[in-house]
């Protein structure tokens, strides 16, 4: 296994996740199989929640893998690399300490004193080596390269055990199997705009003092680096000029892999990992690349035509579609990062730019705030704050035939609103908001726990069976009999009220394998009014948008019927 470690310095928020994902894209374009690991350096107050795969406390980390809530950077890896990661690809402080505590309780250490070194560091190394061997691309056998992102900033006290473990890992696997890329900031100060290298110098010095020496620098800046800036960085950071990458600001993140490719980042990484020599005889590279690598000292830039077209297409788009996003956490946009990405993927497929109107559900008091929107989206959430505003949005979309997509809580909201407005059940509600409601149309799942929030949610990939092929959702999913999507919820539509709701026109066209859990609803005689209990945004990919998000944008622009008709006729 070859390891590429991505660390960060100077300040947080430099885009290590996008950089790590883009490195993976470039290496994958070279014919290598790539997997990813995110090491999430947590504050002590949050460790205990992640030990138990937290629920409520984790809404700012909204990616969901197999039966676990994980860091949002794993969503970046999945979208960029088009892989399916597991919960173990997210390493947290809590998980590591819990695994060591479990071993100690079992007596695995034979009564020895448990210490950070070697027990915690060994647990980290063993975790990395074990998870890196798990195939994530649908093929058999381990990947060729594992890209590891170390969260936080070099020098953070929380990261010390992980840095020590990674130092030991680099020594044990050997220099030909370990490449360290340090992401740092190059600020510009003064009227003349002088590029300052001192913060990066100090960051690299701190990293070297901890036993890790960067092989490449990925320097973040607003504008391209000057040559004398690179030379100065090379001199004081002991990194060759050719290994100093400049990740300057670009119009959209799809340019980042192209930026790295254009600076021959793959050459430097492959050379450090001793893959250039192996590439000429390796079976994992494609025919074209093997042919071009007849000279093992030269690496041909990877082919990223699809990424180039996508980046340029987005840059040149002029038309947009307005989407009303009525949510609870609009002040924390990372909470809906996967939703925003899914909207972007769908809009690009329709040659449109998304124009999202962020509407706080708790502030929505009348329809005037969403009148100009072409469609309405109500995402997931917990608690009763903003529920009134969400129901107002659902009612407006239902009555005015405006395309609507409700996700998780958004689906439950549409059921409550329909029961109140159409069935006349004025006190219809969810047990989450009123556990004494006389008309519980949304109930707590029987297998859940109301006393323990951790590890009690219905999480991960589950199968939904379509009840009919004559529905919009099934057609958008290419007339599949079933679909597998990721879930994250504790409440569900009450099975006891399904027949009444369906008689009134709210059809449940998708159910779980038991037939008792409602997964997809559609409103009869509406151009697009869809609610789903799962989270379709988690499996959306660039170039392969989520079917239901695509349906929303198509319906918002009046193209859904033509799309479905063309698909039925085999044109798409």
C-alpha cells in the first residue's frame, strides 16, 4: 500500500479536503485505484458523542456512510473519486480511544499500563492499515494508494497522537511508500501585495520538529505564486521548487484537479512513491498510460477531459433556476453541503446555474418569501423549531403546483400538512413535536430508543421497493424495481394512516422490504410533489446527479415530462 498524507498549517479552512480529493482524482486518472481516510481531530467535548456515532449533535457533519454519521469530507472523497466509503474510513479520537478501552477491558494488554505510546499510536496505525485495504470502488482487492487527510492544523494539541502514529507509519512502510503533502497559506500583505512565506516556514518547521518532513507543498493563495516566492519556500522549507504546488483561487472546485495536473503534481507524487518505475509493468494502469510510460522517468499528465468539460461548462453557464431552500440550519450552510452539491450536479446536467434562496424556516411567515422560486426544497432536520414555516412552504407548493422535494423531515412535514389541510385533522402532528397528539401521522420508530440518542438512528444504505412502475420516482430511477439510498432518521410515517392518506391523493409509491415503512410519497395530479424518507443527496455525483434532484430541476424548468418521455422511448 502506498500512502499519501495531506496535512494543513497556518490556519484552518484552507481546503485540505478538496485538495486531498483532487489529489485522488489525479492519481485515479493515472490508472491507480484510490481510497481515502479522514482523520477527524475532535475537541474533547465532542469525543464522547462520536464514540457512539452521534445523532443530534452531529448535524454539522452531514455525510452518512454505512450505519454511521461521519465527517462531511468523506462526501467530498466520494463525489470526487466516485467510490463508496465505509464508516471506518472516518477515524476519530473517540473511536480510537474506545477501541483501546475495549481491548483493555477484554484483557488484551495483560494488565499492562495503557499509554498513548504505544497503545493509542498502535491503534491508529492498525486502523489505517486495516481500512486502507478495504476495496471501495466495487472491484476486488485493496487499492493502490490511500490518501489520508489529517484534520486540524499542525501544532494543535489534539493531533499529537495522530502525528506520532503517522511518523511511525512513514518509518515502518518506508520512504518509497509514503508521500507527505503539506497544505499551507501564503498571505499577501501591504499595498504592493507582497507574498509572505514566513507562516509556511514556521508551519513546516513545526511539522519537521514532530518527525514528519513534507515532500510537496500545496500553497493556498488568492493569486498565482511568483517564482521568487517559490524559490524562497524551497530554500527555507527544504522542498524542491518543482514540488511546490500553487492551489490558487479558481472559479469552482472542479478546476482544482486540473490545476494540480497542470503543475505535474502526479509526477512528483509518483516519483516519491516509486510508481514511475513500476508503472511500465503494472497491470493496474490503462493501455494508453502504459504506452506513454515506456520511458519510466517521465509521467504523462493524466487525462481529465471529463473534469475539464465540467469545469468549463459551469464557468460559461448564464441561465439559472431559483430554488427556495426552507431549512432549520440555513445559518450553518455546511449542514446542507451534500444537498447543495446534489442541486449543483442536477443543475449542471440541465445546463443551469443553481440560485438558492436560503430561507430560515423559523422566519417564514407568508408565501411572499417563496413566490419567485421555481421550486421548493425542504431538507432534513430535528426538533420542532421552524416546523410552521416548513408546513407553509409545503402547503404553498402543493396548492400552487410548484415542484417540491421533501427530504426526511421534509417528507414528514408534507404528510402532516396534508393531514391537516386535506383530511381536516387540525391536530395532526409528529410525535417528535407533540407526543400527546390525538392524530399521530408521524411516529417514533418502534426499534428506536428515546433515552439514548447515540447509535439509535436508522442509518446507512437501505433498500426501497417501488410499489408501481407508473410513478415519477420509478421513471426517474430508470424504471428500477428497487433503489438503495442512505438514511438518517428516528421517526417515520405512521403505517396506520396510510390508507386514509392514499385515498385522499397522497400516494406512497416506495416502501421498505417489510412494506410497513414509507420511503417515497408522491401527490396525485401534481407535476412534481415528492417526499423521501432517505437522503438522495448522499449518493449524487458530478456527471451522475441524484435522480430525484434532477427531477426537481427538470420540473422547475418545465422539462420533466419531455425527459421522462424521451427516456421511455430510449432517447436518453
